[in-house]
C-alpha cells in the first residue's frame, strides 16, 4: 500500500491512507532548536530547506539543524547594516527565481537566496501574502499588489470594493479569491471590475483550490464550505464521529497529497478527506506515542518529495 508521509509540529509520521493512526514519527521541537512551538506557516525553498514561520521568528531547517532569524539581523555577512525582522511570521512563499518572501508583523520581507540577504519591501499594513506561477501577490490596505518576475517594485492590480478586512488570499489563472471578515470576494481576472461577494456575514480564514478545480473554504467559526467548478457552494455537515462530516467549526490551512486526498487543519486536529470515498477522517495520534499537547492545527505544506508537513499552534 502506498503511504503518505507526514511531519507534525514537528513529527515524522508515516500514515497508511486507509488508517487513522500514526505508525511512526520523530519529533522536532524546542529541544531541537525551534524558537517557538506555534508554527503558522511552512515553505520549502529551491535548495530543499524548510522554512517555518512562528510567533517568535523564522526557523530554517536544513535537515540537520535549525537556524533562527528574528529581531535585529545583519543585512548580509558582507554588510554591517541591520534590519528589524520582527517576530510573528504569518505567511511564507517564494518566486520563480528562488527568493523567499515573508509576512512578518504586517511587513513584507524578501530573502535573496543567493546572497542570504533580507530586505523589507513594505513599510507596514500588509494583511496577506500569496504566490502564483512564480509571481508574488499581497494586499495592503484595500488594494491588491503584484510583484512580477522577481521585481521589487509592486504594481497595483485591483482595488477591493467596500474596504474589507482581509484575512486570506488565493490567486489562480482566471480568478482571485479574497477572504474577509465578512465573506468571500471573487475577482474575475478577465473582467477587472467584476467582483462577486459570497458568504456574507462569514469570517473566512483560508481558501484552497484542489487539483479538480473545487474550492475549499475554511472559516474562523462557521465550519467548512466547498464550491464546485460551477460555483455552487455547499456546507460540510457538522457531525461528531461521522465520516459524512466534521466535528470542528474552526478550519485553518489545506493541502492536497499525491493521491488527491485533501487534508485540513482544525481546532480539533488534522482531517483527511478521501478522494476515493468522499469521506472525512480525523487523524488520531495515540497518547502512548507522545501525541500533541495541543490539537489545534494551523499550517500544512507538501514538499517536493510528497511529504506532508503539519504545524500546530502549540505542539510541545
């Protein structure tokens, strides 16, 4: 049986697709050099290194050791100037050139892969960060900005109607999805002035498009929604101990594995939606194996080898 490999804040965890219990894991946490057990963002760079965004700085893991970047940092080894990186890292992504971007304390930073230099690209007030086809996108105030081809000068792409409080951003070829505290904004990239407002009154936390073109919409306190390719929205039932629904109303990050299964983090733990059966499964980590001291899952990522990395809010 082909298995999906998971690393949970931070554990190595081998999990059979049809099973709901861990077989093996290796923990990576504070004892291994992590600056914080709260992991809010995960990213793998072109060198294969893993970047973890925490509430206490950036953590770079090369497979053997962890390097922490936070507070005042030298711009580079050759330059004595310093830059204030801040502390809370809420998003990490990269561009087509291999450079890495961070949203730290509402400020956008760029890390130049070849020189190892950090550079701030905005003064403040950046709310969300995303990438698509090697370009960087972010929202500052009520405007959507676009960094093309590794440029450090952003172009304003769209102005958001109603000055919403933005919570998340997903960019695709034909549409841009903007999550807000008051629903979902859908921008048609082929019609710049065409913006739809869906799920009004709902606090959106995360948006994910599967390989099948289905949109998965996680909310802060209103459960999980799914929108098919025709635009029809349905809510996943709130059910305890049933494969037909989920038990949590707080939905965080999403990722899809190599078999087309969709995984998502919730306040109650890690869920897997099986593409072959259409059923939901809450993944259990037995206490005798160490388990998680906090079940709340915030970040998910699939690396180049197909391994799933999972970060919890407090996993020590």
